[in-house]
C-alpha cells in the first residue's frame, strides 16, 4: 500500500488532530520498517561523528589464499570491527590495507583507524596482503610492480568475500553497494590500483605480463568470481598510481590526504622508493587533478610544507591532523552514502509527479509538479516543525537541524503524499 494511501486510511479512522500526530509517528515506523535504506540513519551525525562508545570485533577471518613472490603459500586473514548490533542492516563497509613498502607491516597497524570508523557507524576491516619475501632477488621495476599487484589482487579477494557473505550468512549487515576501500602508503597504492586499474587501460607488455601471471585483472586469491570487485569510493592516505591516465569518467570518487613534500611517496608525479626500487608514480595531487578532469568527485587535503610521510597519523589519536584525517574522510563518505540513499528513495517513490527536490538539501527545496493546498514538515518523533496553508512551490528548511524529516503534502486534487527528505 502506498504511503499516502496508508495515511488516508488512518485519517478516516482517526480524524482528530491529536490522533493524527500519533498516526504520523506510526506511519514513520511503517515506512522505516518497510524500507531497509532507513537503517542508514543519515541524521547529520552518523558516519561523521563518533557516536558509539563500544565496538565489536571479529578477528582472524580468512578471506583468501595465494602464493607469495618466493612461492610460499599464504592464508589471508582480516580483522573486522563493527558498530553495536542495534545498528545492523545495510551498513557501509571500509576495507583497509596497511603500509610498509610492500615489505613489512601487518593488519594490526590499522586497528585504531578501524575503531575510529566503526564508532561512526561503519563496518571496518583491516586485511592481510602478500608482502615481498624473495629477499635473495634484486628488486627491479618488474618485481616491484608484482608486489603491488599482489596486494591489489588480495584487496579484490576481500571485496568479493564480503559480497559473498552478504548474499549468504550476512554476518555483518553490510550494504554491498556501499563498500569503500583505502589504505596508508603502500596500502593506499594498492587501493588506488584496485579501484582504477581495469582491463581497458593501456598497460604495456611488461605490466600486462605481470597481471597475467597474477591471475588476470581480477586476481586469483579467491575463486568466487560470481561477485564483483566494484567499490563506491576510495580513501587514499599518501598513496599513488603508476599512471593517472587509468582514472576514467564514471569511476569511484576518491578522498586523498598527503604531505606536500613527501620524501617517500611523491605528492605529484615523481620518483618513489616505496617499492624498494626507484619508480615513477603519480601521487595524490596528480590523482586529484585527473579525477577532477574526468568529472569524478575528489577531495585532497594537503599538509602544507611537510616533508614527512603520512605525518598526520604519526602524532597518534586526537592530534589535530589525525582528527582532520578521520573527520574529513568520514564526512566525504557520508556525502556519498546519503546521496545514494536519497537517489534510491526517489527511485522507489510511490509518485513521481510531485516530489520535493533537491534531496538531500541544504535548505531550499521545490516541488516538481502539482498544485498544493497545504503542507506540513515533521521530524522523526512526529513533531510538527513547519507548516503552510498557502499554495507555494518552494520552502526554506535551512533553519532546521541536520537530519531526516517528513514532508506531508496536501494536493488540490485531494491526494496526500508523504516524502522523506534529508537536511544536510
């Protein structure tokens, strides 16, 4: 039954104004229960601020296996951090890889980062990847790229694992359309290649050979190829791409943070020693410029004047640049999440002839069509926060706090409609 049909039924049974407010609250519950997207809670705080004091964890979850460069078989594990169970369905996921020049490091290094995101409402996972272990060999550009590709393909196996789990046991309640990947330093390099390197890119014979030896563009660290490796966005903490021309229109949005004079992974296009041997790569500034050129949403935060590498995380929790990294990246992802929800809500709308737009909004909204005799705006507790008896085509909601509201529209035709709208 449509929202306005349910409302009309209850109004006939309960014509008195005090009851009508209760009816609206019941209707909110019905709409929220019927629509799984409501679990996203785009209330202006979730996904941006730390709202949970406790976080659950599931450690040592195997998601794949493969051979290292030295030919050793390696099982791939991850640690998963989740918000409390009360917020379970359709949760966004962030998968992260640690740094260490593809030579050292382990997934435990990003535990604190995962906790920070989980406290904001994300499921966050820190994963293993195969490190370079053939120390008897001289590292050349081919071996260096092989190490980066192995880390990239292990990323893809983790993405597929979560999508397979969501289709089956659904242990973590994630929305597979809201999977984000990211990393720090070498881990960010792998995330960037996972998101932007695809079969249509011009790689050259040498890189083609490396990828072919690693199972092709989808990798072979797991065999569940019925699930895709597509992602909704990238968190690039001091990472790089071998070639920014691999970034194409329509590919995932990207958030980047980088030291301006980084002495390990270049801020622009220059030589890096991150792979253990000098190789030219394009860092965050070049990535950002290419993304903007291709019409991809991108944000770059530069630590001006700094010659450090990932200096913003070195100070630890609650230092100014650390907080900027977490808060800004969270806000970047929240925008993606809530715009997707609003878009899908519009697609699922019962009536497209009279919809309020834009949604989400920063304040001013207009109706697409229809003659209005009255409108009311309610918050999620059923409290009337705005009303008008005049025939208006636009309203200003900028004085309202960020959050979710319901606009109840009375058309001159006698039809009544209820639409959820997000004020940002």
